[in-house]
């Protein structure tokens, strides 16, 4: 193992590469000696957490902005007189106001959560409830301020991450799937279904589904930025072709929302995987870089 | 074991997590604070610098007649409803005059009939409300730059401040501060002299109706809907808008919205 040449370790400084084992505290405070490696370098960790904060604020402020006109359309235009394919609204009923979520031809009663919910202690027509929006109270102007602040941070942070990852070959080596990875997709799917997490040498690399998920979410963030810019009338005059690329201004707005939903899905799966794979070890590796290699209990492999 | 580097790193990690936690927990309170508006202003300036750097004199997209929205949603004030405005409306705005004054060498006061005789531009453009919806309409009007040239601006002129006939009492969907106030807007000369910036008197080939800003409204096509001031009575040329109303350059600007509404 000392001569291990897994790709993630290749270019580490000697001080780190020569480091074979370490005393670890496990989740229960027990001290064990196990092999580990320096999995996440500082720029990756820093940009990861800045990104997480940005995503949180962008989602919260985005939902507050959405509440100003909680309807989604397809095409160049769309307003009250057009039929939305998705909307959150409130209607009167015999039993009082109801929150209605409309998706295509279907309508769902979502009273109390979507369309009609309590904010500042009072029930009111409101797309998304106060506990998911930033700020909690309905305030389009300030939600936009939060949104654009974190949008700029996201862009610079994302560019820094991409530049570093390309320069250090982190992207090419650790994230871009190899041919062998692609061929291993069925097996990896099976491993995920069985909740089987890699041990030993395999734990030094991302599995192929993980690689595809990270690439996918990177693409989603790029799409978020582009669809967001396509909603800007100033930016439309700069790059009008973006309007055509996304099928119109309202389509771009809808795609912005759909991509945001997919990012939420990614975050949920990401967090579930962190918990399943060992939350202490995973979170620590993203805080100080060190990842303890889970012991191989099955006896296969080295 | 724990050397200085380790401790520094721990402080950095805990400090970072603590700072992020504080931001998340206090977002609502921070929103209402003065320092947040300073941050918001800095971000707005940065956005404007970035966009303007790329924009130059580029035109907003113009659409074809078949793209025109069947219904162009009116918003904000639907009818100023004052006695004076009602009297103008009853006479089909025959007595309405647009006054251009301030840092000009030649004050102008133009009737609608006079404006209609001036060179006009017709453009089919998309209107994007800050709330999120869009509509396409065909606007006809006098390029504002033409009027400003006729008024001959003084060298210290920087802004065109448009005052409107409506007292807006807010739009609940926007949330935030909704105090009533006289509607006004301001744009700088770069936008004022842009070829698509019009003082529009017709929508879709018909004289502007009351809900859409009769008899005269601004079209500044590379910005959001709230910049498109309706019911325009006068244009004051100034070197600053700090002393006007809330000092932020517009009705919605005084209520927290960006002065540069290109995004």
C-alpha cells in the first residue's frame, strides 16, 4: 500500500504521500489506527463550502422572487392572461381559502404549504412558504439583492474552482469518467442499490455515478447562470442568441426553476450519500481534507 | 500534535462555519439593516459596470407583428384618477403638455399634437416586469434623444428625471415597502440618447389607453418594466437625483429596487 499509485495521490507533496497511517477518532470517539489519505485539497474544500452557502441563499431568495409571480410559462412571453404549465395560487372555497398547486392539467390542494400559507403569523396567498424563502417575509426588492449578491459570488467561486480543477488536473483525473468507468456503470448502479460503499483501494476514487453526478451538477450550475442571464433585458441585448437557445425569455425563466429543482435533488442525494457513507469521515474530509479509508471487511481485494 | 498551522486551520474552519451560520440565521434581520443596502448598492454598481461594458449601443431585440401579445398586461397604476387627469382624459389629452426643463439651454413645452408631428420610431419589443412576466407590444413615439437635442443640454447634464401624473399606492405582489408616492423615474443620458428610447404615445397602433400610461410614457428597452414610466408630464434634466423624493432616482428605487434595472 505504501507504493500505492492511485491517481488521486500522484502529485501530492512528499510529506503527505509518505504518510501511511494515522490515529483516527471514529464516530464514537474510539481511537483506531487506519489508513487514510488527503482527499480534498484546500481550494476544493473552500470553493465547496462557498458554493454550498451560495446555493442555499440563491434557492431561498429565488423562491421569494418566484413568489412575486408564481407562474411558469413556455416561450418568449407569458403573463396573467396566458395559461401557465406550473403555478402556485390561492382560491376561495366553501371551507375558506385554499392553496392550489397546478402542474399541467392537474391541480393539488397544498393549503398551508404552497399557494396559501402562514407568514408573519398570518395566513396569506403566497407561492412558497416563509420557511423556505430568503428573506422569510415577501420582499421582491431585497430577495433580488440577496440573489444577485450570491449569484456574483457563485460565478467567481465557480470560475476559481474550474480554473483550479483544470490546472491541477483534479477535473480530468478524479471527476472525468474513464472508459472503464463507463463500462462499470451497470455494476455501480447495482452497488448503489445494495448501498454497498467502496472499501480499500476503491475508496480512494470516486465511483462512476458519483463522477457523473458531480459533472451533472456542474453543468446545472452553468445552466442556472445562463438561464438567469437570459432573463435580463440588458443581457438580452448583449447576447440575444441565448433567448433562442433556451426557447424564449419565459422558457429561460422556467428552465431556471427546473434546473434549480434538479440541484435540490442533487443536494438531497448528496446529503443522503454522505450519511450512508459515514458522515463524520465524509464531512471531516471536506473540512480538513483527511479521509480515512474504510476497512475492507469482505476479504476480497488487497 | 496540534501545531500552529493546525490551530490556524481550525480557527479558519470554525470561523467560516460560524460566519455562514450567522448569515443563514440572521438573513431576515440583515435584510432590514443599513449595511445590507450598502452591499446591495455595491452589487448593483458592479452589475451595471459589467453589463454596460458589454452593452455599448446594442439594440434590444425587436420582434415581428405576429409576436405581439394578445393581451398586454397593465401593471402599477391602472388610472391616475385625479380630477386634473380625468379632465385631461375627457378632452382626449388635447391640453396635455410635456415640459422639458432643468439643465437645458432651451426649455420645451410640447403638446401631443406637436409630438405626433415629430419624427417617430415604431418598435415591437418585449416588456419584462421585475415580477417575472413578459409581454410583447408595438410602441410608437418620439426618440427621447431627439427631444433632448432640441432642448440643447448644458454640459453638466447627467440625468433625465421623468415625473408622472399617478400617485402609486404600491403593488402587493412585490411585497416589501409599499408606501404611496408620486411616480417618477430617472435614466442617465446614455440610455436617454439610445435610439430605442422613446416617449411613446401609441401601443399596437392605437393611442395609449389609460391603463398603459396615456397619453405619454417612457420606453427604455434594455431595462425592466418599472423604468417604463407612464403618464409622463415633465422631464427635468439634472446632474443628480439625490434631492428628489427619496433620493434614489425613482418610485420603486426609493422602495429598495435597483436604479439600474438591466437585470
